C-alpha cells in the first residue's frame, strides 16, 4: 500500500493534509497542491519528506502484469508435465492428464497458456474490484471501493479507530460502528494516517470486544428480524458474496446490531452495549 500527502498552498500544512491509501488521486480543491509521496511502512509512518518508492502505480502494475504471467506459467507447466503424469498409474486425475497429453502441439501449449492468461486477468479484476482506499482528512475519513459507493465518516462522530484482525473499524461514542471494512492495508499505515489528523486511535483494539457473542440460528435476545438477516448473511459469507454481505450488514446496523466475522462465523452485540 502507498501513502501520499498533499498540501495546499493556501491552507497551513497542519490544518489540511490528505493521506490516500492505494490511489494516486488528490481530493477536490487540491488539484494544484504540492504532492509528496512516502512508501507505506517506510519513513516515519507516512509522514516523512521526499519521494520514496514508485507510488501506487508500481503496485498496480505488479498486480496487473504478475497475475496473468503467473497464470500463463501455470498453463505451460500443466502441459509440460501432462505426459509424465499420464504415465504414472498411481497419480490422481489420470483421465484429465491423459486427455491433455493427446492434444497435438502447438494447440496444447497455446491453449493452456491462453487459459492461464485469462485466469490471471480475472484475478486482477477481482483484486481491483475489492481494493479499499482510505482517505483521511482533519474533518472526515473517506472509504472507497471501485465496486461500491464511497462512504464518508465525520471526525466528530468517531470516538475510536482500531483494527480488528484485517478489518478497519470506526466506532462512535455510543459503541455503534460507523464502518467496518476488511482490507490488506497495513495497520501501521492506518495508524499513522488517522493519528496525524487527530483521530482517536486505540492500540488495544475494540473496547467492547468482550461483549460479542457467537450467533446461531434462531438465537434469542436479538431484535425482531435480526435472525433472518444474520441467516441470509451467513449464506452470503459462505459464497464470498461481499456486496450482499455488506448490504445485509447495513440492515443489521439499522436494527442496532453490530457484527464481526471470524472464519466466516458471525459474532454479534448490541450497538449500544450499555
């Protein structure tokens, strides 16, 4: 991940900075800002000076080129070992390997490499679609994914920011969660970004962690309708349907239910623990 600081020439540095994870894009109104980039996890928590690293474009290029090349290599390797595996009586999947070994060249190698490239491109598209970008300002945090609507959480509504496993959580003073987003963003980069803009970062994590309870179907004590939503979300989690899971979580929040997921199991607590 990558961190970028953009500073306006019209507003003091201490009052206006933007830290942008994962995208090289300035916020509106900072188009003519002087930009400084710092590689995430290096320097001083993303607040250092100078230009270190190639920027987010280098990471995107690595993903965009690496996955297709890896897929093509796997396809080529499959063809290269097909004859050998087909000759081993004890090896599994004899039928598919014998079928592959009968395909004449250059069609066998060309087809396998092409299929590997296609598989790699699909992985790239999936990775891009699920990528989380966090932009932190002194007055708000903006959470964005390419396949979902952006969300803005005002600084005044946030009483605690922390990570729960791979999830970034923005929590209100009443215990309700304004955001819980899973990503591969580094904890050190998130901490540096939020603390630099005055957000209350919690090193010890969720203050209400001990209030969560494992959900099972038809569990008593939940608000009306929550069991049905949790059951539907359990199916979405099993299918890795992120969009449906997020939609159902939003409905649970409206009912006053906070949910965290661990190994596709859902744990819940009331939004207001008191």
